[in-house]
C-alpha cells in the first residue's frame, strides 16, 4: 500500500466517525429526551477525542510528508485530497486533545441550558456556561492562530470558510451597510401589505406540503428525511441527510421556506462527488458555498413569482383552501414570501434586512474573541447595534435578542459571516445559471427543476473541494465574489415593476 492509499484508508475511518457524530448531533436536536444532555455531551466528546487522536497521530504527518514528496505522480483529485488532508491535520494538531474534549462538553452543556433559558429569558442561567464556552473558544483560537499564522478570529473563520479573512468580509459588509439602509426605506415605502392568510395550519398538513416540495426539487428520500427541531438545520452526511424544520400553526410559509432552504443544503450534500465519498476532497467546499446552495433554492428560486405560480395550486390543495379567496391567490402568497419588514429574528428575516442581522453578530463575535467585549456586555451591545442597524430595541426582550440563536451557545464562533457571504454567492451563481439557461423562469413556473439541479450538480456540487472558493466562482461566473449581483437582484425583485 502506498502512503497515499494508506492516507485514504485512515481518512475513510475519520469520515465514518464524523457520520456517527453528525447523527448524534441530529438526534440531540430532534429526538433526544431532555435528561440526556450530559451523557450525550460525554459521548460526543469521546468521539471528538478519538477523531482528534487519529488525525494528529505522528503516522499521519509522516504519510502526508511522503505523499506530498510524490505528488507529481498523483492526479489532480488526489493532489487536492492531500492538500485538504494536510489542512485538517494542521488545524487539529494545533489544539490539544484535552481542549477538544473540554470544548465539546462545555458547548453541549451550554446549548442544552440555552434551550430552557431562552424560553424563560433567563440570561443568568446560561451566561456562566457561555462564559466557559467563550473562554475555551478564545483558547482554541489562539492555539489555531499561532499554528497557522492567523489572528485568532481569522483562525476561527477559516474553519468555516477556508481562506476567508475578517478584513475581506468587512470590506464586503461595509458595502452592504452603505447600500441597505436607504434601499430598505425605499422598499418599505413601495411595498403593498399582503392580505392575511388565516390558519390554523396543522403540522401534519405542513409536513406533507414540505415533503411534496422537497421531492419536486429533487431531494432523495431514500438517503434523507425531514424532522422537527427547535432550530431548522441540515445535518448528517451525503447518503444519510437529515433536515429539520419547526411548525407554526399560524404561519405555514415560514416553515415551507425553511424546508426549501434546508433542502438546498441537502441537495448539495447529496450531489457531492460519489467517487470521493469519505475523502476530504469529496466534502463541501465551505459554509459560504453551502449557504449559497440553500439561499439559491430559497431566495433565488422559491421566493420568485415563477415558483409561486407553480406552488400556489399545490399549497391551496394542501390546506383545502378556496381558490377564489384573494388571500390564497398566487399574487398574495408571493407578496407574503417577499414581504420586507424590520424584525428581531434573524432566521425569519427577509433578504433585505438579513445581512444587517449577520453584520451585527459578526461585529460582536469579533469583539468577544478579541476580549473587547465580555459575555456580560452582550445584551447591552446587542441592543445598541440592533437599534443602530434595524431601529429596534431588545433591551427588555432577550429571547428575541441575544438569546435567539444557538450558535454561540454551541461554540460556533466565526460561522455567522458565512450566511451573508452565501447570499452574495447565491445571487452571483443565479446570474450565471440564468445566462446559461435563458428559459429558467419558464421551467420553474412549470415545476421543471431537473435542468437547474443538473446545472448545480455539474458546476458546484460535483467539484467538492477540488478548487478554492475563488477559483470556483471565477470558473463558474467569470469573476470573484462581488456585491453588485446581490444588489442587482434586490433591485429587480423589490423596485422594478
């Protein structure tokens, strides 16, 4: 067995361990009884430690050295595989196993506590646990940064979006901060309020509708499923993909759009290159590209008028609605899906205000990691930026303020920027898809998604991690990431008759 072949064997084992961790994480969010939190945290910590041991073993470094010495004999996919293996090994080797265990236990405990504390707005119950998560995250960031020669926050960001740097993100976000406030005002002055669509909408009916839409756009239920959790997400692995949503008896469209959003993630996972299953090069390229796939499906496709012309009859049938009722008209349902408003909640925000929610979090978490902001300062700092960016105060509303998202309580620092980087990427990719397929709107209106999904499969999904994000974008769209595609998309959707 060559050094490269032995590396493939070792990383295949790591992939299977990752599958086990992914399903335990899904179960913890969707199925696990409340009392299982502590023991689940211990189990996840053990699996994380085993994976860490395997990845940081001296033999791995020796094999990588040998494979890199002979990389001219490898093809492009194998060379890329070695490159991504080395990246994983370097990042893992920077953090001691004891810190990996401690961080996993602390974040699981904090996330479990957050689920109870959020509903009660009990900041005092969860803030000491969050302090421990932040302390351990800062320790990890410092260790990572020293090993890979990056500032601590960049080291965390790089874990979710390879090669992304805070300075580059800030440049893009500053452009959005300049553009969005005035644009938001123009949209709010122009838009018509939709006619309310009255419930209640039973969860079983909502599930059936979501499943039908997932099948329509190509989700493979032989390799995935749809469940319920506190926070919608997509987890698992390509051949065992798990989607969750949540249901509101008064608002079926929120759940439906969440389902389609997560289906975009799942289609990416299910479309990753089968020849490179269980190898690092066969994984998703990064969270911004991952988020681009969910937002491509939700924002670019599912919230378009063409999609609603396809979906409206199916929606009316799902809820036995009167087709002559103006509330259930295609036009009115579409107005609901593109309604813009200032709101507290990021996950349900429209695409105009959403980046402002992300920018707020991006700025606060940088301050947390640098030590310029303490956990105790978060509620006040959150209120200040929420008031500045969206004109809403969260001073007496922590549930809808700094306690609304799971990310920090689960130790996910550096993740938030990828949401809006994904939105920018989705708009740029959709522009390229539309140029490649001039009849795209007519196909969507007819419920024909095969050509679109095939384009995504060929241009994005099947490439795995063969290229960098920038090289992928240049190949597919002709240029690096640029905010103008996103701004043009917003102009067309909200200000053009």
